[in-house]
């Protein structure tokens, strides 16, 4: 998870790192975080279930140099599929 934290630190706000650390501490990271990698490089991230709200979607983002290629849409779709497979019928997000 050190690579995930580094990716978030270089590309997004500190709050996102806080959510990953919280998921790691509560042993939910493996079930609530999806990554997109190109080779060994992390280029995208999506998380759900932050603040102990299982059906809360986000945050998610893609490294700036890889944006506008549909990666964010794919990550969103994969996470929504995962949420549905885990019995979550309603999803909400507070992110724009």
C-alpha cells in the first residue's frame, strides 16, 4: 500500500490518503479499493466505503497524464459492478 499512498500524495489531496490509511487500519482496503496500473505504475484509483458507509462511492481519480482516455469511466464501472456483487443496491457520492 505504500505505492498507493505515494501515488495519492503526488496526484491528489491529503484527504484521499487519509481514507486509504483508514481502510488499511480497519482491514477493508483489499475489498474497497481498486487500482489501475500500467506496468508497475499506478495510474488510477477508486475507493468505496469511506467513513464506514458501505454504499458511499469515491473518491476516485486518474493521474493527469492519463486523463481523457476513459480510465476513470472504467474504474467507476468496475467499482459499481463490485458494489452490486456485494449486495449494495444504492450508491451515493459527495464528490464532483
